[in-house]
C-alpha cells in the first residue's frame, strides 16, 4: 500500500473542480427531485385511476431499475433525442433528479397521509377548496414531517452522483479514475475521494440537523 501526497497536490485543482460538480449534481437532484416528487405524490394520490396509475408506474419504474442504467439511457438515448447529442452535465442532473423524484414522491405521500383527516374536514368546513387545503394546510405540514427523509435523500444523492463519472461528467470520482489511469495507482486517488465524500456527507448531515432544529423552534 502506497500513498502519495505529491500526487494529491498535483490533482488538487481537479479534485476541487470535481467537488463543485458533485455538489451541483446533488443539489440539482434534490431541488428538482423535491419539486417533481411533490407533483408525482399528488398525482399518485389522485382519485382518477388513470392519473394515479401513470404516476404509480413512474415510481415503480425508477425505483425498480438501477440508477446506473438510467444514467446511461438518459445520456445516450434521451438527451441526444432532445438536444441532438449526448451531454454528461444535462444527463447527470436529469437522471439524478428523475430518480430522486420517485423516492421523494413516496416520502411525500407518506407525509401527506399522516396528516389527520380531521384537518381536511375542518378546512372544508371553512370553505377552502381541495387545492387550497393541500396548499395551505396539508403540504406545509407534510414538508416539516419529511425533512429528515429529504436530508437522507440528499446524502444519498451525494454518494450516487459518483455514478455520473461513467458518462465522463467531471465530478470527483471521474478525477480519481483519471489519476488512476495516469499514474497506475489505486490507494491515493480512491482514498482521497472517499475522504472527500465522507466530509460532504457529514457536513450535509450536520446542516440537516441544524435545519430540523430551526424548524422545531419555529413551531
């Protein structure tokens, strides 16, 4: 086992560049995944069997197939069909967002269903429409309930973003593979990215705990 600090210093600018893209991919995944996930959750709970069936199929499809395969299909199939050629940046962000949306949708659904039916009945008594009831009463409470699960999803996305290196998206795993290919070393690049991922996930976990505490104080 050998570990070279000189190699790390040589590749430090590349790792910092990759770190930025890792964060960008993860943030895109959790932001758009949350937006899409809420829409999918509401569609999944629709009383219309066709609408509910469509969103149920979406959730089953993305939860039942590997994210790695989804990334490949998106980069070499979906993105070229739309933009004329593959693009690892678009494909990476889109794949992570769509995959996260399927998991976040189920999280939102459980959060929404945990709100007592009495609150819905009270809202109807006050004359609120079903849309306004969801918008002003149910969804805000559900968001507070699912914050810990959203934090876990963000942490998972940070780790899952390493898969976009397979389509040459320049996040930190991509640069570890580049160092490995250049110097024919294993421990230096991969231990380095392992430490970087650990720092990112621990930092994200800490931030989510602070957010949860702040939300609890606001209550």
